[in-house]
């Protein structure tokens, strides 16, 4: 029975020590969510607004500053996106650390008015998010007049995607927003939008876009008091005192020391 009691006491001491140590460790800071907006309306710059890179700005930019920590997640929302031939629209984003992600290319099917085929979109609020349940559809009608979330979607041969001819970033463009994570949120985030088909239709229109960043703050440094261990060391020495009175006096004195 005594052996069992001793083992139980040892386990209790180990558990108490573990809880004590964990209490001294800094708690992990929770990620903070920040949303930034650019509400400049965008449409193609060529052919009376039917094709080419976005106007009045290519790229459309959001400048982030004053945040500490690293990006743990990024999402991008196109506000009031509409197009009479969304298959022709290419949309990419670049982060301040040089990452290039294709959000949408050659999706929703190609309109052909001469053949009576129309796959237009109207008043969409589309959020591109790695955690979304699905991709933007490939062929056929895309959702219209809806707020929806999609994973970054590219149905074009990656070797044919090219923003550089219009002054945009040189490929390759990757297809996961997770590639924007791990770096500083501060800097310029650029949205590149163009219509790559001069032979068809209206082009596109966007009323603006939103960038949402989850930022993991830097870990808090352990406090000086937690790192000293002076009180624990003094209490341990008190056990060596010969009399009960001496041990009690020693413990009282140790309580005044920092942890």
C-alpha cells in the first residue's frame, strides 16, 4: 500500500510541476483578421471597354502597413463582378513578398453571340478562398447575382497565361492562396484583371475588391519573473532545514522572492 501511495504521490508531483511550468509559458496569441478595400471601379481599357487590362488602374492596389506578425491566411473578394463572357476574364493577385496567384482564368464558358450562346454573370460578390467548397464552374452558366466562395480556379494551360504583355507580372502563376501566407502583411498587394479576347462582347466590370488577411501576432517573450525560478529554488532549500520552525521561517522568506 505504501509503495502505491508513493507512486501516486510522485505522479501528483509530476502533474503539478507540469501544470506549473505550462502556466509560466506565454499563451499563443490568436490570429487577428483585417479587411482592406479598394473601391475603384475597373473595366477593360481597350476596344471601348471590351478587352485588355483593367482601367483606370492595372494593377489595382491595396497598401497595408502597421501590422506586426505573419500572414496565416489570405482571401480576395471581387465586388459586383459582371461580364458578358467571363471565360475571357483573367484575375491574379500578387503579394508584397513577390507571390503570384491566379484567382480565375477561363472559367464559366465562352459566350458566342453569333451562335446564340451567352454565359454572362451579373452583380456577383465572389470570394476566393482555399477553404471554399468548390471551384468556379468550367463550362456553362456560372452563378449570377449571388454571393459565393470558390477556390482559385484556372482552366487555361498555365504556360499560356500571360499578364506581362500588358505590364503585369511574368508567370508562372500558382493556384493556392496559401502561398501568400508566411510573410509580412505589410506592403503592396496588387490585383491584375484583364479580358484576353478582343473578338467578343462587353468585357468585365468590377466595383472594387477586398483583401482579408489573418495575421498571427509574434509570440510574446516569457516574462523575466517567470524565467528566474528564484522562489522555487529557495523553497527547495527550505526542505533541508532541520527544525520545523526553521523550515517555516525559510518558506515565509521565500514567498517574497519573484517566481
